[in-house]
C-alpha cells in the first residue's frame, strides 16, 4: 500500500494543499448538487487509483446519503428524535469537501515529499519544522491508540464501562502520546532538521500530469457549479 504513495497518479502535496484551500470556499458558497457530486467523484477516483477503494466506497455512500436528504423545511414532518440527526448530516454537506480534501492530503502524502514541497514554496523553517513533527505525530499516535485498544480488549476492557475504559485506555494513551512526541522530536533533531543548509530529498517536489489533471478537473467542476448556481 505504501508504494502507491509514489504512484504517478498521486498528485504533489502542493496540489493537494491548493485543492484543500480552494474547496474551503465551498463552505461560504454552496455549488450545485451536480458540481458537489462530481467533486466528490474526483476524490473517489483519486483514492481508488492509489489502491484505497474501500475508502472511496465509504466516501461515495456517505456523501450520497447526505446529498439526497430532505431540506431543513421538510424536516418539520420528521419525528423530533430524528431531527437533530438529520440536521447534523445536512450541515456536514457544507464541510464535506474540505474534510475529504484534507483527508486525501494527509493519507496519501509522504512526509518527505511534503517537506520538499514546503521548501519549494520557500516556507520559513519556523513553519515547516513544527509541521513536519506534527505530520509524523498523528500516524504514530493512531497506531499507538490501536495497540492500546487491542491490548485492553484482550483484557476485557470495553466501552460498555466508560469509567473503566477511560482509565485503562485514555490515561495510557496520553502518557504514550507524550513519549511519541519526544521520540519524533529527537529523531528530527538527530537528522539536523533545523540546519539551514540545503536538504537532499528522495522525492522531488515537481508538478506532473497528475497535478494538471487533478487541479484542472477540480477547477472546471467548481467554476461550472458556481456559474450554474448563479443562473
């Protein structure tokens, strides 16, 4: 699966950052439903080309569920117990595209390539160094959480007892996360991440055909949706 990160179909992190920022504008002005569906379809295809078809299917099914929900005015006929659930799902439609774009960036970008991309944009080291440490922290934190949950499950500790679960899972996770952060910081310092000299990267931060297709298709869909929505 990790080899797919270096596939020719994987856009550069710069393109993913630009896509995330551009799709953040959809929270201010919603496009036509067809435009939203096509935008999600681009990410579904992008995840699939990188071997994440299960993620693609979950994204598509969830978005179709949210997209075809009734409007807020029609929720008056729904029982009160379900109104809050439908309202939350409908509100998620406004944040869906930026969240998916961020998910695509985090899950399909190699830390080294991200650093090379930020350096190509001439970002200051005061920004890139904390970002590099933070970017490496969350995957390590997620793995540690799964290990602790598995260990507690074998010992019969489940969420059915919230207080016991909090004590035996959350507390070790907090202690472990502090240790993980220290290890990542020491590893980064060992590699002289703060040295101002030019770094040698295994992956170059260059734009290719995948970036042109990815950004071009997203721009066409979003602009078309805005123009269609204004008619």
